[in-house]
C-alpha cells in the first residue's frame, strides 16, 4: 500500500480544530494564541505587509516619477581669474572649449562652457576673444573694456526656446504653450479709431 492510497481513503477534509476545550485537548489555556501581546487579544488584525514595526519594504524602495533633473544643463564653469593666471592666456588669445581643454582648465567637451567674471582687484588687462555657450554680463563687460570680443553660441535649450544671448531682449521668441481654443480674435484698430474684429461675419443684406 502506498501513501497516496491511505490519504485517498482517509478523506479530503480534515477535522476542524476546536480550541479552548481544556488543557487535555491540546488547544486549551492560550488556544494557540501564545502568551500576551496584541495577537492574543480579540479583534486583532494586522496587514499582510506588516513587518513588526520596522520600516516597511515598500517604503525602503526608491521613488520613481517625473523629474527635470535629467534635463538640467551642465556647464564647465571657468572664471576669468583662472584664465588670466594660466601661462597659455597670460598675453591674451582665443578662449574656447578647445583651448581651455588643452590648457587643462576643463576636462573634456562633454559639457557646454560658461565664463564668469570673477577677476582680481587689478582687473582684466589682456585682450581675450571668448567663444562660449554662455558668458556672464560682468565677464562681457570686463572683456569688451579690455578690447576683446565675446561670442555666445547658447545652449541647446536656448536655441529651442529662441533666446538670443547677444541682444538685450533675452525673452524666448518661440511659444512654449499652445494658445487656448477659447481665445477670442484680437481687434484691429485703424487710423481713424474704428475697431474691426478679425474673422467677423459680414452684415446681412436687407430683404428686398
């Protein structure tokens, strides 16, 4: 006889465990609930994810969602003080990403270049021709006063938004939001002061 023959003849369902029927039954006294504690009281219920009070596993996991951190523009930031102090630019010259990389002031060309106007009390006394993605207003002022030139190419974000860094008006020229469908057409004012609405319907002719 095999074990599966025994269990098949014994039946599928097991007898229900009756607790609290005396110590001789094997499930008396504490009735399988242990000694004291919340689980031994009536009405106790705990979540399946409860881990005894420690920090739950789902709270230990990193949060995922949208963030703008991946779209942040990273720069190689170099001050005019560092450029002038380097022997390669002691007498002036062209300052761009390639020349700064050769001089060891930036690591590589993986980022855009940004020039800041931090310089000593003696000021800027050499002529520099700067070509960078962005140059601070103070740096532009110091470079032009020393007889140099500044050319700002702008970052990818500046080009997409239509920002011209060489002009005084640096507001984005490209619309970043769609116009509302409920917006009414603008009224056009002619020289005589009369207002006409665009796409206005023509007046109906009187019936003859």
